């Protein structure tokens, strides 16, 4: 499963978002993801992907506008983690 | 001063998740008190309580549910029923003149308990991000206001076990003084979690389990009473300017006619006859009623050694000889003690008793206590025509409240 697919599955299951709307071009604001909801989503993403999101919600939302952006952002965190511990990469 | 009508009632209780089911169970002397299966129950000295058969997951989508402690879930569902029951309440209403006054003793106690478990027991630093918003005491009122777009005054009262009686009394004043045309008022409590139950256990005020029937563990006014049993739920009423209610042709359950509030100012837990009697006397005066006008008192009746004798004496001091002529019952024997929601739930019991002409009993009262010598309706529900009723709610901290409702 790609990061985008895993992220979409998580948003559909945990946050009751319509899977049909969870396409790469979907804008987070159109998905009614505000900064408060982003705090929860970041927490859930940290658990699901085993990453640490250091950006504050407002910074994160400034950098990540679409679901595709978000998946790329998580991919970046996964790559950074793999670079830190090559043999532990999953 | 405007008169105040009760035009809507909503209940989520250990005895059923609507007002009708709740009262039917009371009239049938059915107890909701049972063994609890909560996490950590094996470490409770007496793992009993009165849980509501309520699953938030069936009422809210997962995204909404993440933002709601159980106490807010209960409150939202009771409020929805009350507003629906007050048919057409908000059609054309000036929502800036409709507010929400709620009582809760412990607010989002489940979220607080979950958070402490994460930190201290699981030794994790990953606390749920919304713990503050889940556990804050004013969350239930805030959610109700948001859900229904009510922009009038929204307040949360926390006076322990009289919280929701205070909330209803204060809300009625807002209407009486012309500051609101309707108020959503009541209380919610969800205390059946390990930390809260242990704290109550430590105070040595909880009932021991009846060896033959867990459901009979709370025995208000009985010689062998051993304490209170915690319960959970929410009860909400719609209070409305009576003239407005009549003008729109609303069905009126009752008139909220009196509210009395008095403080013991003596001891943090020990109740006083004087403080309780003062609250009842003030409620009668507010309703412009004589003691003989009251046909039924829903007692605070916790089933503790401290309360029941004092309350009996306070009723006698307030009502004189009439104390012996009117039924007094404690429905906590069946639904347990809902703490901050108790006053609202028991006012609802009293109003429905009047509406249906049925006095609910005090269950499990078999061994008489000479100190408690009133008519507690121990033999089961009875039919009675009631023109006015009183509900008592007293509290640790000494905030005593009494509410009087009259037939419309």
C-alpha cells in the first residue's frame, strides 16, 4: 500500500471522511480539516507510520495544502527515518 | 416576573435512553444497579454502579466522537430529545435569547482518567491531543449550544450533587427576569471510570454490594442502608417563557414554579437540617405555595447514613404535620446517584410523576429506620393526583437546592 493509500485509509476510518473524496488533489480545507483537526490527524499519523511530526499544525498546514502534499510530506519523514537507521527501515 | 414552563424533556439514564422508558422503569421498581465491567474493576472494593446502556459510536460519527467525552455524548443526546420534545421550539426563535445552563460535578472525567492512565500507568508521553477539550467541565454546554446554534448565555454550574438543580433554577431565573425566552437546562455526568470510582471508594461513602441482589445495593432510608451507588447519564429540560409557550401552542409538561438555594456553611460533607430546610422553604416561598400544596417530594435520598436521617428531619421541619401525609421517595434506589446530573434527572422523575399521576417508589426499603419515619412509598409505585411536586438536591460543599414544579 502506498503512503497515499494508507493515509487515505486512515482518514476514512478514523475521521469519517468519504473515501471517494480522498484523491491526491483534494484540498485539506475542502475536507474540512482545520488546525484543530490537524492536531488529531498528526497524532494519528505519528502512530500509524511511526514518524514524528515536528511542525506545529499551522506550519504543517502552510506547507501541506492537498492530500498529495501530505502523503509526500509523510514520505519525506519516512525517508529521513530510514536514513537515520538504515538497517531498521521498514 | 415571567412564569416558566417546562416544554421539553430529554433523558439518557441507567434506566433507559428516553424520558418515557426512564419513568416506566421507575414505576416498575426496576433497578439498573449492577456489577461493572470497566477496566480495573477487579481492584474496586465493590465494583457496582448504574451504567447507561448507551453506545456513543451508534449516535456519532467517528470524527465527532473523537471530540466528545462520554459526558458530552450523554448531554447532546438528552438535549436533542428535549428540544425535539418541545416541538417547534426553535422555529423562528431569536437564538440569541436561548441559552444553555448545565450542571456537572466532574465534567469529562473519562478523558481525564484515560489521560492519567496513559501518563502514569502506561508511562507514555503520548497524551491524546484533545484531552483538554474533552475533559473541560463546560464542554457539554458548549456542544449543545453549537449543535443547535444557541447564542444566548451558556453557563456550567459545578456544585457537586446539586449542580443540575442549580443550573435549572438559575436558568428559570433568566426567563423569569425576561433575559431569555427559552433555556436548555439540566445536567450530565459520566463518573464510571476507575479513577473516579476509587476516589469515591476512598471517601467510604459508597454502598456495599447486596449479597443476594446487586440491584438492591442502594437502600435509601432503610436501617441497613450502606451508602450511595454511582450512576451515569444526562437529563435536560427545555424551560420556556410560559406566555411564549402558550402563544405557539406548545404542550406544557409543568410549570417550574419555585427554586430555593441555601448553603450549610458548616462542614464540607456533613449535611445540616437547617441548610436543607432553608432550601425547601425558599423554594415553597418562590412558588407562593404552602407546605400542604406539595403532593410528592423526590428526595435527595442518597442512601448514606449521613443524608437520609438529616433530610427526613429537614422535611419535617419544612412541612410540619404535612410531612407525614405526603409521599417522599428516593429514586436513587434504582438509577443510582448521578452526581451533577442527579438534580435534573430527579426533577424529571417528579414532573413525570405529576404528569402521569404515578408516584415512583423507594426500592429496597424493607428494614425500617426509626429515624426515617415518613411515607417513602416502599411498597411500590402508587397512583396519585399531584398538583405540585418538589425535588431536593443537596451536595458536598453544602449547596442545597430545591425545585418546585406545578401542574400546568
